[in-house]
C-alpha cells in the first residue's frame, strides 16, 4: 500500500488548482474510509472552482455532505446538502438525476438523524418525479401534496404547478407558481437563480390564463438571474422567443423587440 505522504508528493503538483483532480482524489480517500484526508481535498476543490461553475459546485457539495453524513456530523451534512440542492437545480434542472440523487441522499441523512418525517418529505418528492415521468400525473400530484403537508418547499410548489398546467388546471397552477416564487424570494433572496425558475413558471401559467397579461418582464428578469450556460436559461429564452412569436412579432419588429429585451437584460444583470 502506498503511504499517504508519498501520495501527496506524487500527486501534489497535479492537484494544485485542479478542482476535478482534487475531487477525484477526495473520492478515492472517501471510498477507502480515509475521511480525515478526504475532507480538506473536497473543501479545496470547491474553493478552486470558478464562480460560474454551479454544476460542479453542487456535485462537490453533495460529495462533501456524504462525507459529513458518514462521519455522523449531521448538522454540517444537512447544511451542505441545503447548499448543494439549489446549485444542482440551477445547473441541471429540478427534474435532473443530479438534483433528485442529492434529494434522496438528504432523505437518508434525515433517517439516520432520527428525522423520519422530514425524510419522508424528500422521499415523496423523488418518488413523485419518477411516477410523473411515467405519465402517472394523478399519483404524482398526490405524492407532492403529501410532501407539502409535511414541509413547505418552493421546489414542490413549482413541480405541482407544472403538473397542474399539464392537466389544464391553470388557476391551481397559478396559485402554486405564486407560492413557489414567494418562498424562493423569502428564503433565498430576490436575486437567486431559483427565483428565475419561479418567474418563468409563473409567466408560463399566466400565458395560458390570459393573453392580455404582460409576462415579458418576468422572462427578462428570469434570464438576468440564471446562468447563461444552464438548461434553465435556455428554456426561459425559448419561452420568451415563443412569446414574441405568439404576439405576431416577425421580421424587423421581432428583431427590434429582441434588441430592447437584450438591453433590458443587460441593465438588469448590471444591477444584480
């Protein structure tokens, strides 16, 4: 077996300023049960990431949270999962494998920490996502409602709003979308990317309910809050372009509107 000191000498140069290498080495230590060696590498990997690398930050936080869970440091694990989940939602989407895996991991943490009821809320979200993909919308709705009965969550309200929209239940969808947006703004602050997700969700519902409601500012603000490299940003941009086309904007009129939108987006981004 290679001694830890020798490993540091061999890999130290390669690890410096390389977050992926740091995370990989930390994972190796974790799998070997060398938690004390893994923790500082995970922390360093996170610190070396560029600010815009939300996806890897969420993944690394999830890895670090698993380490804290293994060590029995449950408050630190919960806090780290709580940071990982919004980052994963922003980078990969609320329906992504990455987000739901972290949610499942947090549920396991709650069970270990004797918080079975709270764990159930997370587990119900994961199960709802699985049955929704299978087209079992009524079952997914029931699971999400059960999750909300245990603990309020902006993500659950967002998922429930999307579910109601798919069923044509737009008043219910609007109520859930507004509640999701309120929770995101209150718990995460007005400039968090999940607020952008909430704005997009509300704008989409309002378009179904009334063609007279002006939703363009919601899309513009949502774009200002989201990472341009994220799937959520591309989704909002597609929704905005679809909105323009639905208003009969074509050719030069559409180009002029897009330029004004881009200008508004740049001003909004500068303020944020």
